[in-house]
C-alpha cells in the first residue's frame, strides 16, 4: 500500500519507537486531536484524547492526558490531526441501526482500538478521511489496528501482519487433528464428517452426500467451499462445532 518503513519517521518518531517495542502493555494515548467517534452519544470532540490499553479503547474525551505520566502511557501528539474509526459502520452512518448498542466500529470505550489519524484539512468528515487512506496513504499519519500500528507517517510499520495470499489454498493435511471425525447435531439430523485430507461430507436427514467439498480451519473458525461452488463457515466453541444454526459434537 505504501513504501517500506525506514529508520526516518517524521511524525511522533519517539512515540512510534515506543509503540513498536511495546511488549509490556503500556497504555497508548493519542492526544489533542479532533475525534470523530461516529458514536451518536459521544459525537465529535475537538481537542480530545483517545486512550488505548492493549487492543481496546478505554477512554475518549478531553483531559485524559493529565493521567498519562501516572500511567506510563505512550503519548502520541495529534495536534492538527483528526482521528476517525479505521473501520466504519456505514449502515449506522446513514441511520440504518435503531439502537446505539447495535453500532459497531465506533471510537467508543470498550470497542476495538482500530483508528485512523490524518491531517485536519483532509478529514472534514469520516468519508474524506477514509478516502485519504485509499487514495493517498502517504498522507496518513497513523493507521492502528487493535492498538498496533499498521501505517505510520505514510509508510508501512515493521512487524505488521502479512495479508493472506489471494486465491484458494491447498487443503491442509489434518492427520492427527482432534477435529477430524464425524460431527453430529443434537437432533441426529446433521452428520458432518471432516476427513484428514481436508474434505467434508454431510448427511442430512438420512440423505447421504447432501453437501460435499473442501474445508480449512484457522483457529476456531472453519471455512467450507462446497463442490457446488458456495462458501459457508462454522465455529468451534469448546467441544461443539456451530454451523448454519446447528450445534454438533464429535460422534
């Protein structure tokens, strides 16, 4: 997306170095910014701070800077900058959610620390800030995901996650995985067999081979690509596999 990061950082270089090496869980404070929270209760706050602890936002508003030294916070001076959510809930922005509790991706305490910092003149609103990221990433002062820098001063931050390679991966060898076997829902309707060669085979209501295809497991998530061409997913929750409204256990 942008040039590889070098040793020369022209914006908050000291704070950036502290962020990159922050393995002790120090709080991170973006201070003295215009903050467009997109939260209907909090709204827009000029001259304000956003406090991150780990992956979460824990405070938004003026005056948080007064506790920065007490908390040994990493302080990022955002004078002349606007902070917006890095991920925008477009449905909420146009009034498509009826309750504030349904909003996602706002700069609200308790939400994920995903934020974007751009100069004020490039961010009259959230859409403009997002456009800056997409069209002129070199103008971005910071892009932070779950409290960790992804872009800084217009360049890639070192140690940022590597994006998955586009395309359908080869099937994993699942030999020895405790998740290989036949998963059965509590009503004895759905039988889903996960085989060690990365294939699945479903029996539904006694109808064998109702759906067949490939699967991939990433952590507790399982993705399915059916031989008919559609994608589906499931989630391992303890000893259960949840998929399409079914809760299954190994039979």
